[in-house]
């Protein structure tokens, strides 16, 4: 579902003709309704929750009308960089689900810093109520460049009926997790009829880093130096690569959409995913269980996910765009969004009444962002980490592949330590 794509300059001409780019300047008419364009990649089952939030804003702000254009993430990744760089883009957008992409837009001077809107109280961007990891991810050179469109953690979804048939309970430890993945995999000859888990390795919210973190491993340290070839990471990657290659617990080469489809079709017993997936899984008729990610040697951990919502620097309606961001992240809007979507609120001072939110909110204290604070994170992901997982799940020796990945990461980040 989620990946970072490169854009070529040849796309710019087409971008300038794209529908919905920018908004007309109505500053000369004080009675005119200001129209704001918003591009988002929220195409999944959680889409109605975002659309309803925009409707609520429009209903409560008669002088502002926000039009949300929902596109696939890869379409946004292709069109938005050139559109914003040439001043032809939307007023607001979710540039990517990966916060690291903000560095690229700052380089092209495409983003409006939000600091003038930051403050306490109504009508302000209450950034001090955002989780610390969010502010760290969205701050570059001391300036805040985005507000969180959402905040989520990943959990372990599982098919209760499959677990009951196998006589298993939800796995709480890493050992129980790997054992369940094996036991719940069924074969007839060379054909797999049921997979123990549905893992994605590209075009996805990252699942494999969690498997490393569970064992105390990681990809890079705080300085951006590679740690992926260290023993804890190699051990975790070896365990799970063997499960995929030898035990066939998951198909190879799945995108996030593939992984979701497999689980929804009741052909896999488990999947690691976020709150956006819950509605679709329930609609598929799964007897759905939701559990915390099992705990290994690294202690309790999961992946934190937050999508940046940013303002294009060329917007003709800066005040209204900032007002929209302040409202979107306000208490009333976040309570409503959390209740409707199943996502935890983006604010630490808001509690949701939706019981589905509880397991995701419970993971926030030990949730970690993927490659946080690195301007090179999209390149590391696309050029090193995703190819690494592809290689080891197709049988390439893990230790050698991890060492090559470490060298590539250090070359990208310039780390010599």
C-alpha cells in the first residue's frame, strides 16, 4: 500500500495541467468563499473518516471550503513534487505516508513553515500536545513543516476461527509468535492452502523492522550509522527469512495490498497492520482478533505511523490553510475522527470513546518510527531495506546480505563510525 517513488522532470509539463491544482485568489473580495484544495492518499477503508472530517470543517467554516482529492499514494509521489516546486500544486497535501519525504520538499523550498500558527488554545496549532516522535519527525532545521494527519500504531490481527481450530491462543511472546506462524501454515503437497501470516515486503507500511526490534535489533542508530548487520538484527532476519523460505509461512514478494487481500480472503491466519485495516477485515467476515505485537528480547515494541499534512508554500490562502490545520488537530475534531476511524487521536490530551482504539493507543508508549529524522530515509528504504528483504526471502544468505546493506546505508548517510 505504501512506498516512496522517484519523479522525473519530464512529468512537470503534465503536472501543470493536472486538475485541482491550486486555488483561485479571492483576497480582493472579503465576502467570497475561500476554496482550498487538499490532496491525500487515503484510499483505504478509513477514507470516509477523513472525508467526514473535511465535511465537518466546511459546515462549521462557511467562509472556507476544502475540497479533498483522494489519489493513490504513488500518484501523489509522482505529481506533487513538481507541482509544488513550480507553484502549481494544491494548498494542502499529505505528501507521503513517510515523514522522511519532508526533507525533499524542504530542499525544493516547497513547504510553508507552520511555526507562526503554533501556540496554545483554540485556533492555534497545539504542537506541544502531539507525541514527541511526531514533532521530531516533522521538524527540520528547527522549523515545524507539517501537522499529523493521523497517528497510529501497528497491532497483530489474527483470525480467531483459525486459532481455535488449531487449539491456539493469541501469541504473546516472540517464541509463541513463530510457533503459531508455523502451526497455522497448511499445505497439500507443494501447495500452501493456508498461510500462518501475511507479510508484505514492499509498497507497504513496514512490517519487517518490527521483527528486528522485537529481538533488540535495528536498522540504523541515532547518528544514521547502520546497525542492520549486528547480531540481534541478523538473528531476527534469519529467523523470519527461514520461516518464509523453508516453512512457507507467508507468500514472497507481497505488497501491502496483497497482504491485506490474503488475510481478508481468510487464506492467512495473522497480519501486522494498523487501524485503517480493521473495517475492511470486519467487512470481509473475519472473526477478528486484535492483539499487541508479541514481546521478544527487545521488550514491547511496535511501529508508529504518522502521515504529514503540509501546506504548499505557494498557497494564496495561508491564513485559511493554517486555520484548517489548527482545526484538524483540535480536540473536537480529533475526538470525532478517532471515534469514527479507530485511530488514536493525534493529541495526547484527547481520549477516544471508540473501544477499537484501545489496543492501538496502548502501543503508543513503546511505538517507534521507521528511520526517523534522516533526510536519506526514503533512499535507504527504496534502495537498501526493501531490496534486502526481497533478497533474503528468496534464499540469499542473511549475514552477507545484511553486511552489504550496512555498507550501502553507511555510504548513503556518510557514516564512517
